[in-house]
């Protein structure tokens, strides 16, 4: 029997060699073919074994071809490097990497590339132009770490798109940017100022939308026809859902399952700073009321109901903030008078009985002005002493520092304390 040096002498050694791992992909797939050839040479003198071998070799050959085809998708040779500009993107592209020199994905650059399964972005990409990825029906996920503007129809009809990771530099999501992304499940926007008209229309699998505190505008029908949308997180800004911006209340129209709204921003810090338990409880009750009402609201009236609720919450919190400010300022007046009285009593002057009685009660600003005028009349010759007493009592230090708390924009972001 003819033998070839280096070839297996029996079937056991053949299968062991076939299973032996190799370092290179080409060597891995060429080894079985070479071994089969050597085995064929070794059994060439036996017709029966030769026929069996031919069938086995043919079967293994097709298996190897299939394996190589599957691994070909992961081969770096099949990854397209996008250089921007007017570069033509192959129609059959499956994987792409954006070159570091690119800061803009040109309009329709990957449009209708239906086999595109993945694309790797870097944080230097700032702009995605019109229709850049429209009809990329195999694209399942994308990361946009540095993107600032997503223009209209950028991901139009990307039906397989399940996950989009937005960065913290985003400013605008354009018209119909994610229209009919029917597999998209969650939208988390760490930062964005404007969501334009119909941006997320017909996202049938969308269940949650988390909008940032710096959001300023939601366009006409932005989340319309998202039947599985259950929860939204939004800032407490009445003008966001203002019908004057888009004609009617249809931002969440046809969102059958929408039943829960959470607020983001400084509202919870503001409520926790209110001094009375009754105020805090009433505010928390008002905030939670929307989640009791919304499930019972007609599907086409949910946006209007949310708009009315935000108006009530804003009005209520403004009232309590004003009350809080007045209460603190009144207490500071009492403190000033008490310190002032204590210092003056240490001087050689004495106050009349009615002035002493006035100091024992909380005085209005008008009463305080009248009282000061009366003190000036009684102690005309000691006006300088009175002023020095006020300075030395510490009120001029305590009052500004305590009242400065009221100007904390995080606690009282919208209250004008100078009025």
C-alpha cells in the first residue's frame, strides 16, 4: 500500500489530525483537505474504500465551505472603512467602521444598505445628515457618543433597530428621525433640547422614554402611535406640551398603554426643602395624581391631561415657594428685632412700653418702618448709638447669610426674591 510521509496511517489518526487546532484560519481549513488527499492516496489500491472515501470527502468539503462562509463575516477584510464625503458605500456592506477623520455622516451615505448589521462610531462624529441610515433594515444597534444633531429621517424605517445609545452632547433630534423603528424598546436621552415633529412615530415596541431636564421642546406627534409606551420621564416645564407650539395635543396620541409619568430635575429637591410636612405631603400627592388618572384617560386625551397636570403642579409649587420665602423672611425680621432689642436694652436708653410690646410680636414690614421712625424720634440724640448697636448685635451678619439661602437657584429656581 502506498503511503505519503506525514499522512495518517489509519482512520483514528486521521480524525485526531482533523480535530487538531491550528493557529491560522487558512491552515485550519486547508489541513482537512490535505489529510483527505493523503488518505485517498493511502487507500488507492482498494476500490470499495476509495468510493466510501470520495463520498466522505465530498461531504466534509461542503461542511468546510459553509464554515468558511460563516467566518468570513467576522474577517477584517469584509469591514468597510467609511471615510466620509462623497465616498460610495457598497450595496452589500454588512459591517462598517467610521474613520477617525470623519465628523459627519453624509446624507443618504448608508441609505438602503439593507444588509448593514453594525457600524462603529467614534466620539468625533457630530452630525448625522438627512436619511444617512434610512431603510437599513438589518441594523440592530448603534452608539452615538458625540453626536449633536440627528437630522430628519436619519434612521427612517430601520425596523431591526433595537438599541440606540445617545451621548450627552445631543441637541436636536430631527423630523421623523426614528420613524417606524418598530423594534426600538427604550429611549434614554441624557441630554437634548429639541425633539422635532414625528421623531419617534410608529415605534411599536417602545415601552419607555426618558427625557432630560434640559429639554425645551417636543414637536407635533413626536411619540404618536407608540401603542406599548407605558412610562415617560420628563422635566416639569409647562411650555413643553403647549398646544401653541404644534396646534393640538397629539404628542402621545394613540399611546394606549401610557399610564405612568415621572418628573426629572430639581422639583424633588424643592419639595424636600419646604418647611411644613403638610406642604410636602400635598405636593407629593399632587405629583402622584397623574399616575392614577392617566390609565383611565382616553387614548387621544393623554397629552392634554399631562399638560393640565403640569400646570397645576407648577402653580402649586410656586405658591408654596412664595409662602416659604415669606415665612423665612418674617422669621428673619423677628430675629433682627430680638437681637436689636437685646443690644439696646444694654444701653442707657429705655424704650417705651408700647415699643417693647411691639417687639414681642411678629411685625410686618410696614410696622417695622413705623417703629423705626418712632425710635428715631425718641432717641434723636442717640441715633448713632442705635446704629452702632444694630451693627454690634450681629444682625447685619446673620440676616444676609440666612436670607442668601432663599436665593439658591437650585431650591428656588423661578422665584423672584427682589419683588
